[in-house]
């Protein structure tokens, strides 16, 4: 039987997602359909993930620039391929394997290994062999974030990663502008690097405030309610999955921007005519990217899924 195609371009905007959800819910396990759209339906992916969990297959059949087609299939009950984020959540050392192969384990952590390897043309067997080598090595207990209490993890993220971002943004903003002014004539990519980082700085500054003032306090309230046996206060945003979806989308945006900088700089390759500031800029940008990867991994792959599960215990 051929896979049916749902053309959402002919639907009113308010009806698109409800129609897709209705179509998905009508599927039997193992069945699928293809949505045809005029833009990347990535927000739909996050909504499906938040409201239906890891119960579906998401595969790009056509990926722009004019049309997007995505195959959405329903998994059988209990059927689930481990995601990249889950692999790293269980053992953070595996992040180095994914980094070696250019696989995004934080912002793109909800994808499966087979899905990413297929899309990027990577030999999955080579990746799996290196992951097995990691499994055979002893693991330090200090790397196991899975055992941390969620309120402690919120505080740790703020004190470690949020503070690092806030401290780094002014310096990186200033030095990226300086290096662009001095070397931009011979290295025009530096002008673009400064421009992209300015966007990252603005977006992340707002992002941190939303986490610290809205999402993290609610997660800590859930932990306290669970410990004390008190009812959970009503949240103004409804379910915790709602702000989490927004945070994950913003994480992906920051990750894409930093990937653009890495591409512009040829993986932070310093040219022969680079001055000291030029070299420091590239070193700090790479450090900033590494920190963001660990930061987003802790949130997307550990904190957020556990917060969603914790909220369910109050229902």
C-alpha cells in the first residue's frame, strides 16, 4: 500500500497542526503518511514530541528550499530506537565520539543514530564500533548527571553554564568586532562571524532570563511539592512541555548559529597572518561552543525529559 500524502499548504494555518495530529492518531502501528509543506515543519516535530512522546518516526523525504516533505510513522507500543541524546545522557563520554563525526548530540539529540548517519552519509558501523569502545572503558561517577536532583541541576546550570555565557558574551562581542575591523578587509568572513555572534548574544541573553524566571522556578516547585506531598501550583503556561518546547527550539537556533561560525572559520583554523586577538577569538569561540554543547545536553537530554515525567506524577 502506497504512503498517503497530506498537503498542508491548502489548509488554513489554524487547522494545519490539528489535522496532522488527527491523521497521526488514526494510524495503526507501522503505518505512516507524508506531509507536504512550503516551509520546514520543525515546530511540528517538537509539538509531536511534547504531546505524543517518542512514538513516531520523523524522516525528511524532501528538505527545501521550496518544498518540504516529511514522512511521519507510528511506532508500535514499546518500540523505540535510542536517541543520540539518550546515549549521551547515559554516558557523557560518548559525546566525544559524536563530536568526532560531526554529529550534534545536544540540539539535535532527539534524533536517532541511524537517522543522522543516513542523512549525513556517515558509516554507522564506524560510529557504533567507537561507541562500543567507550562502553568497555570504566566511567567516572562524577559524570553521571542522571542521578542529580532536578532542583540541584537547575542551580548547577545557572551557576556554571548561565554564568559562563554571561561572562563570555561581552568579551566575545568586543573582540569579534575588533578583529572584524582590523582583518575584515582580507578575511571578510570575520565580519559575518561578528554579525552572527551578535545575534547569538542577544538571543541567549533573553533565553537565560526565561529559563531562570519562568521554567526553572516551576521545575523547582515541582521537586518541592513532590518532597513535601503538597499539590503542584497552577502554572500560567499550562503544561511544562510548553516552555520546554520553546527552549528546545531556541537551543537549536543557537546551535545552528554556532555551526555557521564553525563553517565560516573552517573549524576555527587560524590563518598565518592572524594576530594575537584573532587567535584568542577563535579559541574562545570554540570554548564557548563546547560549553554550550554540554549546557544544552544537560537540559534537552536530562533535565527537560525528567521534568515532563515528574509533572505527570501529579496527574
